[in-house]
């Protein structure tokens, strides 16, 4: 795609990076075939190609974003299915992230939207605040029928509906065992996941222990920054990345760290991108690259080892039918979609993958709150195809997908690592349907 950015504009590193991405687009339209919002809405401007045109025009002309442009960018799920399909290697993820930060800086959102985004950014990435907010949800549920009548309050209805009926106990404090000698792995504590599904961490620790690794947590580490980055809050996202890089490098410098293991694939996609996010910061560029190189999804790390010897005899899981939902962040963001499936097959599960597995379930971080109508349609579409498989359980690799699919399908949804833990001697997974 031809561009006409000025020399002055290209002195800005973010604009120069976006210009290079835009120039790779050849208008082929392959991305429209796999874009969830285009599949639902049929509007060219709600496809990656259409959004690239909008972003190009906005950035080239230093245009102040208007409501129409923002609407189409906001509708993007950042599922990255377009990047899997694109034959030209267009890094749409980096482009849309830049567009969102530009919008955040130059567009005055309506006060209600602005307040909601501020609230999400100040609550969800902080486990203690998130847990407290969930304890208040029962007070709001009786008012859902009233709130639901006011269209502008749809995100509030979505938040109340998505919240679990019962809040799990806090994650068990991890007490490291005597050193196995195989090395240590650092595990991302995460934010929403440790509140909503603490069993993911517990299953991961047990499995890594059987593989011969000591699990450690970096004390000052926090949210990966994905949530605020996808809302255009670039400063907050970079601050989160720096904090985590500092925390992990302290542990890495002690030696013997084999990997930074991440149980939420959405977080893993962002952590693996820290090298790019902090590339222009001399103090952090090398350290961020070091962390990104060590980052592994839990299934990716387990797949590097021989699982067979750990499988227990006469395991009740053998032959169980599992519907596997490859999270977008894993299959498109990290290109690891088949890895969990292969592990489940090694553990003798019968694995069934639904039709349209490449399409997003509609969770996408805070998307199911900020865009509840589209998210609801995508969730129903995904649930219909999963239910058709006749599986006992649904397995996935991302907390958002688990919550979204569980609510839409009524089926128990568990993390892939819970099933692998079960097959190697751990407890039967709890109902993850929420």
C-alpha cells in the first residue's frame, strides 16, 4: 500500500513502525475471510483491511479521530486471525495498538465510556481490587432487568452477568520444595486468572514439579499490561512491562531459570512482545528481549519434555471426549494452537475441535464488556459449534475464553493444564463453567 507520510512524521518511531506495516498491505482481502467482526457485520470498515485504510488516513493526516472511526477500531477484537491469514506478513497487532494509543491521546470519549475504561483499568489488573469488586456484584444483580433497559448501560449489565456466582478461594501460597536440580521456572501470577481460576496455577505447579522443576514467583511482578494496552493506555502498558522485566531480571540474574511460564495465553502474547514494546528504551531493550526469549506458554513448555513417563496407569481420563477451543492469543498470537491438542492426545484424551475454530469466542480481554452485543453473538456462535461435538468437557488455554464459553454453552470449561495434571496423577478438574 502506498503511503505519503512526511519526513517529520517518520521521525516518530511509532509512526515509522506503523508506516512500514501499512506499506506491506497489498489489499488482497484474505483477512476479511477470517475476521470475526466482518463475518458478523459484513462491513468493510469492520475488517482488518478497512481498518488499515482508516488508520492510514488518520495517521498520515494527523487527523483528530471522530466517533465513526473510533467505532470501527473499537470493534476490533485483536484476535489476530488476520495475521495468520495474511500472505504479506502485515503485523496488524502493532498497527492497531498504535492506533488505539493515538485515539486515547486525541479523542474525547463520552464521559460514560471514559469512566468505564478508567474503572476497568484501575480494578481488573489488581487482584485484591478485583476480588473486592466481585464481592459487591450480588448487590447489583437484582437491578439487571432495570439496567438492561438503558442501552448506554449495557456494559454494566455485561459485567454483572459475567461475574461468577461464587468466588473461589485465594490461590494457595506456594512453598518451594527441595531443589530438583533441573532448574527453576518463573511463573506469571497474573491478575484476573488468580481471582477467577486459581486452580490453573495449582495444576501448573504440580505438573511442573513432576517434570522436575522448581516454581518461583517474582515478588514485584504484576499484570502483564495487556488489558490497558488494548484500551490504548500505552503509558500504563509500558509501566507494567518495565515493572515485570525488572522483577524477572532480578530472578534471572540469580541463575538457573529455564523459562518464564505463563498460563494465560493472552498474557503470553503480550509478554513475548515486550522486546518490541520496550525496543526504544536503552535501559530496558536488552532486558526485555531477555524476558521475551524466556517466555513460554505452559503447554509450549510442557511439550518440550516427554510426557509419556508421567502418565498414570488406569487413569480415569483415558478416552474422555474433550472439545478443544484454541484461544486466539495462542493460535494466532503465538502460533501454538495445535500444541495443547497434541498434548491432550498424548494423554489419551479423545480431542474434538469445533468448526470455525479460527474465529474468536468474543471474550478478548475487556471486549465482552465494552462491546457486549457483538461479543454475545460470537459467544453464541462458538457455543453452538462446541455443543455439537458432544464432549464431556471443554479445554482451552485462556481465562477469558473459559469464562465466555462456559457462560454461553453451559458446559464445564477447564484449562488444558488441568487435564494434563489429572492424567499424570493430579485431582480431577473442577467445573470451570462458572
